C-alpha cells in the first residue's frame, strides 16, 4: 500500500510539472544528466513561484480540477 501511495504522489508531481513546463511534455533528446537538471530547475522554479507570488496563475486552473496534498516538491534525487 505504501508503494502505491508513493507512486501516486510521484505521478501527481510529474503531472503538475508537465502542466506548467512545456519542455517536459514532449520527447527530448537531451542526455540523462541534462534531464535531471531540467527537472530540478522546474521543481525549484515551481517552489519559488509558490513562495513568492500572491496568486499562482496555474493554481487557479489546477484547483478547479485536482485536489493536491502538498504545496512544495520537497525532494528531487537523481538516479
């Protein structure tokens, strides 16, 4: 059961990131190292927006469709 919850959280996180950042929506030919950096940058910018903006333009649309449990993406580990 714990595995299923973790997987669900990861899938929601990637869905959120893909909704915000177009670079994550399409196939890419970058190396794995560059992919890790792109994903890390997207997470950092996402957290910055959540912290610094009074109103997140994406959040207005997301709240209407999806109920999420966490505000920030806490950990990004590369493999």
